[in-house]
């Protein structure tokens, strides 16, 4: 779980930083900015998990299939984030930058992270044969 958290924190930093820049100085709308920042964060998350966290847990799995399923899991998470952001911004009328950050990068990210952790562990980086890699505790 620690490796997933490290990869996720790096991806979150990229996602949040890019979102704030695209939303602020660049002047993009909230959903466009979030979509672009998501793609950058997703790329960082995949690299961190494939090279670090789950590097030995994918025997017999092609990288292309793995990347496709990872993208699908992360798109589901992105939809959760975009739904939180869209509801806050367009339905509730909370249109400030702070409200966009809280709903998209706070509440939406928390909910999406739960979905991504489950999906990444169960669907993307699994050991063939359905067995789990055993880890030693220090």
C-alpha cells in the first residue's frame, strides 16, 4: 500500500499543479482543465505503479493490456472526480477556484482514489492464477 501511496502522491501533485495552472493563468474551464490534468496524473501513476509498486506482480500479462485496463480504471476514477466538480460548479453554483479545487481535487480525488486502489490491485496488477504476492513485514 505504501508504494501505491507514493505513486499516487506524485500523480496527485502533477494533477493538482497542472489543474491549478490550467484553471488560473491559462484560463481553461474547470472540466477541460481537469481532463488534461488527469491525463498527466494518470501517466505518472501508471509509470510509478508499473515500475515500482507492482513491478513483480504481472507475470504473463502484456504491458499493452495492463496499460489499457489501468487507463479504464483511472477513467472511471476521473468520471467520479468530474462528477463531483461538475455538480459543485454547475449544479450547486460554487464557481470559485477554491470550490473547484475542493470538489475536484479534494472530495472527488478521495472517492476516486478508493476506486482506483481497488481497480489497480484487482484488475491491473494481478498475478496470473489469481494468487497474491506475499510481502514480508518488517
